C-alpha cells in the first residue's frame, strides 16, 4: 500500500541521513582537523557544507522515489479509476459536469453504481440506471441507516448497506458533505489504495463549496440585474435634463444610497411664465420607497390643474394611502415660480431644507420656505395653506433632502447646523446652479471625511436670471 511504502521511504531516508552524518563526523572531521594547514573554523564550515549537500541530495532522492511510488499506487493500478475521477472533479463547477464524469468514469469505466442524495431535502439528485440504485429497498435502507444529521466524512459500506470498519470487506463507500450523500457501490472497493479516499473526500468538499459559491454568485448577479433594472426604471421618472425655461437656470443632483431611492424631484412647466418645482423624500429605503416615489411622480405628472397646489397634495396623499403600506409617507415641497409676478407660491409638507438665498446690501442672506403642511400619506390632512414669497433677479432657490443637512462629521455635528454650510451656500449663490451644487457636494464629502454616506443625497437648485 502507498501509505506503508511512503512511511518506509521516510524511515529509510532518516536512517541513511543519520548513518552519513556519523560517517562524516568519524572520517572527515578528524582528517581535516588533524591537518595543521586548516583552522577549526575551516573544519566546521567544510563539514557543514558536506553534510548539507548530502542532505539535499537525499531529500531530493526521497521526493523522487515517493512521487514514483505515488504514481504507481494511484495512477497505474485499480486506484487510477478514483484518481482520474478526483482529477476531473477538480474542474467541475456545476452538478451537470459532476454527473457527466460520474457517467464517463465511475459507471462506464469502473462499472460502479452511484447514488447522489440531498439528505436534508430527502431528494435524489442522481442515480445510476441499474437495479441496485433504483431499488426502493436500497433507498429505504440507506435513509434508515444514514440520516440527514450524519457527520461529514467518508465511510465504507458493507454488503447490507451498513458501516464497516475494515475497508477490505467493503462493497462500496460514501462521502458526506453539507447534507449531501454521495454513494459509490463497487465490488472491488478493497482494491483502491486507502489514501485515495481522503483525497477524494477533500476534493468532494471543495466541489460542494464551489457549486455553492457559484450558485450564490449567480443569485446575487440575478438580483443585482433586477435591482439595476429597477434603478434604471426609477431614474426614468426623473428629468434626464433640465428643461430650458425663460429667466430660470436649473440644476439637480441625485445620489441614492443604494440602487433605488425614495428621493425624487421634477420640473414641470405650467405656462410660459409659471414653472412647478417639486422635490420630496419617501420614508425608509429600498423597493417600497421606490414604488411610492414612482407613484408620487406619476400622480403629480398626470394632474391637469398644476396651479392647484392643495389639490396636488391631496391627490398624492390619497394615492399613497391607497397602497396600504402602513408605514410609508412622504415629505414634499411643491413650489410654483412665476417669473412674471416674481413670486413663488408653495406648499412645504414638512421638508426641512427649502430656502431662498437672496442678495442684500450686506451680502447674500437666507430666507427659509418654512413648513406649512404635515407629512403626506399616513395621517389625516386638514386645511392646506399655500404660502408666497417675493423673488428678485439673482435669487437662488435651494431644495434638498435631509441627506444633505444631516451629514455628520467625526464629532456627530450635522452639516446643516454649521456656519460652514451657511458660508458655502451664500458664497456659491452668485454661481450657476450646477457650480453651486458642485460646491455643496464637495463640502458634503469633505465634511463626512470621505466616508460612506448614510442617506440619499438629492438637491435641486433654481436661479432667477434676467
């Protein structure tokens, strides 16, 4: 057997090494040290070099002999069948490939019968088309003897499908890994070298890990594709480019925390001088928030009377409640900019950040567009107030989700509460809206320490121009 020969080779090598070291010490060292021409250091170095050289030669010879014995044991006799199967198994990445090598090697070449069972589900994944593995009696006996809780490892099967400790009496073997039992019935099981079973079992475990990993990756890839499709669909609700509107410059920024988001914004021209601005944030994250976002966008888009801000709020409220999602609602800002009257009429349904940045004799100052309505979609809404603010040329209207103001630094201070934020938006008010947004985004990333953000970031900036 390979294991016996393997041990014999190592034992013989060790004996030779000890014998040679003794011989060198007895014959060479006295000869060199007896000469007056050589120092003690030279004697020590020379002896060590000779011993190391001999050791290297012996270990190389040991490796060559061992490899030849292994080749003869595993690849040039009956064990070659399982060795070939193990080698092919290394390159199996699916059950179909596994079943193929079972048929080609174990069944066709080895005349073996095979059963592959998912014992946890009690489901036969593969069985050879013969009387033994198709027998209900065989199935029942194996199920009775080897339950789903059977410990991982490799075992030998006797004539009555029970465990035998002496593999020379075995009529087959089976491998167990992660609840999957792989039975191989073979009349000449004892002819295989005993060491091949451990190697085969290890490769079988590796195969199970590979297929599990690939399956998980395929599932993740499939889910990722579906989420990406959903994200693409959601983005299609948002304006791909800002419309060109007389006396207004508009830019927007949208950065979802994950593929899909509950944030949304829109710009809808009502007339030549009136434009509806909308920005909102649905509670929560993920699919449900994305669905509500799409519903809100579509509800506002199809309403005919976009001058009726209270009517739009009530329509959105009714649509969300009609989904019966219980915990879903939206905060929302709706504003109509009239460049003829130079006003903005708005309903702020609990959005915290809408502001007007206006120029004054002492520089730019901030005017809040304060909340005048409750959240939409979860509680009863009473009378809806419409507020109005005067606009001037050069005014900047900033609408942002709380993902902007609630970004924190390392000390837990929110950006919206800092003078740094106020200084940035007032200094950037003279710029084009797209440049204004770039300044705020850079501030967010710097303030957050370039760490991962914890919320969606959405902004829309509108500037009144000549």
